[in-house]
C-alpha cells in the first residue's frame, strides 16, 4: 500500500499572475483577469494549433496567434503533401541494381555512382563538441589528403563523438588509415588518441514509391502533470472515490489519472482522517477541475491540495526545443506537433531528408531527457513507410481485397490510408502504409503490391491480345462488357501487347475464359504501312482523315512515336490495300494543317481517353502518354522523353514532376529502371552487369584487372575482362577457354616447371638446394611450395619437415659426408 506523500511546497492555492497566464478552461474563468501579451513575446507570431483544430480553451488569454481563417484540419493535406513531395523535385535519385542513379529532365540518367567509387573512414574517440570543420582540420593535421566535397557525418555519444568521412576515391580510406597509423605512433601516447579505420561503404537513396523508406520518426513526451491530495473525513467515502478513479469513472479534464489507495491517520501535514493521493493530474488543472471530476456531491473532498507541475513551459515552446534536437542531427523535410488532449503524452512527427539522419535520431535521442524535464524521457520511434499511386479504376476493382487486409494491418499496428491524388484530373488513387515495425511494413507492402499488380490475361502460355484492341472499336467494347459482368478492371498495355486483369482471382479466371473466346472469334488482322517524310506530312495534313473516312476510324492507327513512323490498319487485306493505295497515291489530301481538336490525343489523334494535359498544353490519352514514355526507352540512342504534340513539332522535354504526375507509381519506377538500362547499354565501356544468373547488379569497368565481389550475389567478377575467373589471371582464363592453358600445364608438369605460389611466375629449378628465391621477394620450398619472408625460415622448414635442404645426393656423390 502506498504511503501518504505530503506536499510541503503547495501552501498557497491561488496561482500567481505568471501562472495564470498559462491557465486554461475553468481556471481562467474563475480568476477574472485578462492578461495582455507583451509586445516582445514571439509566441504572438506563432499560429495556435489548438485554435486551428477548434480546441483552444484559452480564448483571448492565449499568448499564441488566433487566425479565424486558419481553422482547418490539415492532417489530410499534410499526408497528401508527404506523398507528393517527390512530385516537386526536378532531379530524383534512386538506388537501382546496386547503383545510386540521379535522373534529370526527360527521365535521362545524369550520373551513376557505385559503392566502389567511394571509400569511408570512421574516426572514433573524438571530443563531444566536434564539428565538421574540425574533423577536416584533424585529417589535415595528419597530412591526410581529403578529396573535394567529402561527406562528413558526426555521431554524438554520451562522452565522445565519432565521425564518418566519405570521399569519392576508392583508395582514400586505406591511405588515410595507413597515414594515421604511421604518424600516431610517433606522437604523444599520454592522451587518449582518436582511432581511424576504414568501414564498409554504403549508398543511399531518396524516398520513392514502391520501396519502404524510413525518413520519418514519431516522437512523444510526457505532458506536464502535478500531484493532488484529496482529504476526506470518512474512510468509506475515500475508498469509494478511489474505486471510481481506478475504474476511470472519475476523470480530471477528461483525462484518466493515477490514484493511490487511501491512507489514514492524522499527521502534521494531514490533519484530516483520510487522504487520496493522485498523480498524473494535468498541469493546468485547478482545485475546481479536481472537485468537478467527482460527480457525486456526497463524495466531494473536504480539502484539495495541488503540487507543483513536473515542468513549466507552454506546449509550443517545448515542441520547438525538441525540434531543435532533431534539426541538429540533420535537415528536416517537415515537422508537425500534434498534441493529444485526451492522452498523457505530447506527440510530434518529423520527416528527415535522409534516412541515415532518421536512423541516427531514433538511436541517439530515444530514451533521452528533454531539455525542459530532466526526470522524463523522450520516446523516438523510426517509422517505415511505403507509398503507391494506382489508377482509380484499378483501385475500385481491388478495394474489397485491400479492405479485407485492414484488420490484420491494424493488429500489426500499421496505418493504412487511401485518398484521391491531389493533382487534377484525379485518375489516380494514393495509398500509404506505415508502421514502426520494418518487417510488418515490408510484409504488408508485398501484399498490396501483389493485389494492385493484377494478372496478365493468358491462355495457357500464350498472352491474350489482338491488334484491334489498340483502338476503341467493337472488340474493345465487347471487352468492356466482360469487365462489367465480372466486376473487374481490364487495363490495356499497348507497349507490351497484353491485358492486365484486376479483381478477385475467381472473377479474373472467368474473365480470362471469356476473353479467350472473344479473341478466337476475331477475324481482323494487323497491317503496317511505313511512312517516309513526305507520307507523314501528307497524313498530318489530312491524309489520315481520308483513310479513316474510307475504312472507319476504329481500323486506323497513326503511330508517330515509332521509328520509322507508320500507319497501322486493323482489318482485312482489302482494307490494307485501300489504305496503302491512298498513301502511295496521296489521294484526297487536304490543305489545312490543323486537323486536331483541342481534346484530341497527340499520339493516337482520337478524342483523348482519360485525358491528361502537359505543361505545354498538349493533350494525351492516359494510356498513350505512358506508351510514349516507354517507347523512348526502346530507341537505339539515349533520348529524352519529349512532347510530340503539335503534329510532332513541340519537342519540349518533360520534367520529372510532370512524368511522375501522369504515371502510376509502378510505371514511373519502371520507366526509371528502363532509362538506366538504356544508359548502361550505351555505356558498355564504363559499366557492366554482373554475369551471375538472375543478378544483374551494375559494376564499373576498369582498365586494370581487379577482382570485385558483387554485393548482391556475392560472386567475384573481374572488372577488366568482365568474367568470373577468381584467382586466375585474365590471360590464363582466356587460354583455358581455348584449351591453351591445359596444354601449358601439361608441358610444365612434364618439364618440372612450377608456379610461384605468390606471384604465379613459372619457375624452372636447375641445380642446387630446394630453396628458391623468386623475384617477387618470396622464399619458396621447392618440395611443398610453402613460402617464407626470409631465407633462414625456409632452411629451418626444409630441415625440420623434409629432413634436409636437397643437397644430400650431391654430398654423397662427392664424398662430402
């Protein structure tokens, strides 16, 4: 049973004017004062978040700014901004196939960095207050050359600090550690010396869709609270009040408080019979608030005594102090303070620009005391988040599948949010999943990815597709009926010539059977007519319309993204002959150039389906826009993605924000990967793919042979000849492929030639002892090929292991024994 805890400091029950300034609710009404905010109080410039949420109880006495027009719930807007942050980036960095790739306008690769391009050292046992500038000065004091623009990261421990210095130089770490080791031995050993060691090098990426990132942290800390002593003259009443507080029936300012069992007996500090001791009482609570919490009149205490709050300071000031701790670690993308009036803890969220900074904040600041309350501790949890942007049509088809998973995600303490994309027109739905458990988030990510990926419509091993599906003709209309009957979504991928089905597995299987029968019954065929410059000009000036007038628009497709440009006819051989004769004869050509309407797609020249408008005011079908982007990645040269509006005359390079706005998250990430692949295929003198099956990680090609271990499959590859020949030289490996090595080895065995175990130089022993001195500096035992640093060690070995140095026969012949 808890003992009675007196509060000798709580003598005057009336708050001072300074205390009253921070009072809220009933207390501010009880003491009818209206303090004014001093002219130099900077809080008057900070919007009151309680007022914005419609929950400020201070009224006119609140020291923070009240803006009438700012009463909005911005939680959804902040979440949307969090999702769409990358849409405002002109350059984007991704980690793809082990490489750090920077993309620029037109989805072009601007730079590729590999872990092997860098090296990193860790300097430990540094002073607690070390700075980036002093770290670089420290390296210079040891004559360590630091390449231009190194990346320096300070990590603060309890007594010391350490620093990670990363430089774009593969040899920097080894050279720095060697120089420091040589010089530190000659310096004073009386003081604690820093330690410099090379460490494993990592590359980092910014936030992207379809990958779990951890740039965000959740922070919480205890609200200020105080103790209260309730004095009663009757034991039964005191116990009844205790029971009601314990059961949560009595709450102070809508908050549950901790209640100790009643204690009895008169003391100097407690002259009345029974006392109920409360803790975790809100700091702003007054005697009136405590008394009001006891709803039964007969249970009201005879006297109430309040203690001092655990700490002083308004919510916004405390939040600003905690924010400063996080900004000292690294730059923040945003910070949001979200106090919870019903709970016992203040809460905030922060998103760092770097995942490394977020991890460091969670590691170094969790369970540390805040500046304003040394007896409490902060809670800092790393938040793992994954984002998706899917077509609204797909989302509607799989929504029930996603909803079925929400309960399990809640049980795993994951938060799932879905809402329309903020950028009109709203063809996409944004999905966000986050939680503090990395494995749980990754597992849920896999579930969502599988659901929103759908299945490809196949008939056995054959992909279900027909060229007529490229147009919105009769075949496409019948496909739409199948879609409606089965309650699924069918998305055409004209680039891959396939249909993607989304919905329940059973409904998709039924739809596959119906699509199979539909395509089998379709008799039309595909014919292509290639267009030269004159034919293309004729088509754009009205020739295309003349073909459509003859055959019907559903049978004619103009492809101005292909090389060469072409008109595709979906119909019979007779339809092809008709169109071909019009192209060759250029009949019925019109004189007007502008034959497109304001809502016609710049690619297919039909009324745009799910239209998107580019920044240069040209319109595309949502599907045609995606096809245009991916068609660029199939060209023979590295090309930027540019607009083809204005009959192909626009050619404005599209920025990354524009591409990301009009593509789904999976399509955008696929586009970046294909852009990197195109870049590597045209830079085979610089980069290669790991030759291990199903690996494909990128490595940098070097003129000097060097064996590098792949970080993905952990197989070794020579960065010069791009083969996996382990310790074998490049020349020997080539010889082995042609059979030359085998013949060479056979000859050496027949003639008693052996390779030096150290440098692989062939050695032929003439006469003399079995000690061989190779030009590489190795001393070799000819019998077992063991190597030694000095001759004496070699002779000792031969006498001990082989019972002699190999001169015994000569000694016997010449009678030297």
